[in-house]
């Protein structure tokens, strides 16, 4: 009869033990919840830092690629101006040649007058061609000026606009990932400001001018041919010479075309033979994108040396394409404009690249845990997790690198060798890279933390 009574007392003794166990379980669950919340905040902050750094790198790469595309467009328009100038002088040469040959063709029986009339038509047509080509220059020059100004608008003075817009991108990305996160740069870990520069002086613009000059096609480089036979200083030979040159590689385009008949004969004096030679200009013409270009050092593929008389006529007013000023009003006159390219220091590097390290911080009071923005604020024996942060905030750092690499890895000029980065090819890419020990130490100092040994 005593067993039921003994069982009743044993069941009542487990209640206090259960209450103590319940408090311990609640504290453990709360500790795990708090830890999970802080881990989640850390992951979110780390992802935000990576996204901000990568976005900053993408913006830098887009700026560099935009410079490369616009530089290539400037080069294309410069060569187009050179083509217009070259075709204009060639058309003038064809016209003067037709005018010179016409009277001789008229002497041919029956068909002579018709051939003379044909030459007159050719001369008239060539004058109209020269006139039309001269108006091509302002259109291409306007495109060049627009491209130059667009580069300046992207960069601004001292690259200030690009840096400002990059900061706007970084802040916007951080806000979209975490509205309470703040972004700043690690000091001395951002070299984008000095990575590019604006090339303005004549000496600096030679860099692009050399690329333009090297990009000329065969028509611009040389329009030479010869016909005839000279044997033992006797005979007649036609010599055609001409080319289109970018004067001083920066100042503007000038072109010359000449055709002369060279007659050779032997003259005897005192019983001693000597070879004589005379030049008769047949056709000549010149055109230019800018008046008063100093082209005294240019031979135009041998025109000045081979056909000096025809070259002098080409330089005179009668040799100017169309008989008028072939350089109508334009701002740049076909000269190489100011442009953006990698800075001189960056060009000295074997593999130029730019890097940026950013730091994303978030105040502890904005974080969702018991010590932050959570509405649950345990006290007493349940306040077991302090979760204190250095300087009252969490921080995460990330580093991005912008580098030059062709997508196919091929070098069209020198196979087997890597192409060096420049702003004449748009192959700038971005990637996340490990944070350096120096940047990590700087970030710890900024947060007021002690440096680890």
C-alpha cells in the first residue's frame, strides 16, 4: 500500500531540475542564435566588400576600355582625313596631267579633238572631286573633337570626375547590398588616379601620331611608278612620285603628287661626251589639312628629289587642289588631338595594372544581434554573449585588380609574346585578388585594433 505514495514523491522532485535545465537550454539556444546572427552579418559584410571592390574595378576597366575605343576611333578619323588629303592631291595631279597632255592628243588625226575634249572633262571632274574631298575634313575633324571632349568628360581635370563617379558606384553597390554599410578606401592602396594621364603637348602627342603614321595604307605611303627606257644616257622616262605625310607626326596632313617626263641625251663638247638630263613637268598637285605646314623635311616618296620642277609647281598656287584653300574651317585642322593614355610611369612597367583595396564597415548598433538592433535585449543570467566589436563596428576588406589581357591570349604582331597593356586596345579586365598583409594591417589600425604578430 506504500508504493503509490512513494511514486508520487519521486515525480515532484524532477520539476526543479527541469526548470534549471530549461534555463540552460534557453541560454544555449540564445547564444547559438546570437552567434548565427553575427556570422550572417559577417558574411553579408564580406560579400558586400567583394561586390564593392569588384564594381570599382569594373568601373575602372570600363573607363580604360572607353579610352581605348575612343583612341582607336580618333586614329581611324585621322587616317580618313589623310585619305581625303591624299585623294585630293591625286585628283589635282590627274587634272593637271590631263591639261598638259590634251594639246598633244589634239594633234592626233581624226580622234585628236575628241581626246582633247575628254581630257578637259577629266580636268573638270577632278576639280569637283578635290572640292568634295576638302569638305570631308571638317566632318572627321568634328568627330575627333567630340571624341577628345568625351574623354575629358569621363576623366575631368586630374582624373577627378572618374574618381568621383567611381565613389558613387561603390556607395550605390554597398547600399544595394546593405543599406547600413559604409565604404572607404585603404590609404595608399589605390593607384588609379596616377594610372592614366592626358597627353597634350606636341611632344606627348607624337605617341598617337606614330600609331597613325604607321597605320597608313600603301596608297598614302607611296604612289610611285615609272615607265620608259633609258639606255646609254639616251631615252625618255616618265616618273611618278607622291605620298601623304602626317607632318611632325602631330600637326596635320599634307600630300603631293608629281609626274614628270625625264629626257636623257649625250652632249659632246671638245670631243668629250657628257650625259644631259631635263625634266618636263606633266602633272602635279598638293593638298593639306592645315595651312603653312612646315614640310621642308619631307620628300613625299622622292617627289622633291626625282621631280623637283613638278614639285615646285605643286607647291605653288597653281598646284593646290581645286585652286582654293583645301583646308576649310575646322577646329583641329587634322592635327592629332589631346588624348588619354597610360601614364609615363605605368608605361614603364612590364605589366601595367591598377589595384584598389576598399574597406566596408557597419556599426555594431545597426547589426541584428542582442547587442545591436535586435529588440530582444536579455539581461541577468541570460546576458551571456557580449558580442563587442573593435571601435564599435565590424569591418571587411577586399581588393580588386584591373589588368590587360587579350581574350584569346594571342599577339597578332609578335606571336608567342604577351601584348603590353595600353589604351590603344580595349582588353582591360578585372578580378578579385588576395588582400596584402600591409592593407590588412592598415585596416586593423583604422579600426583601432591591435596588430597581430
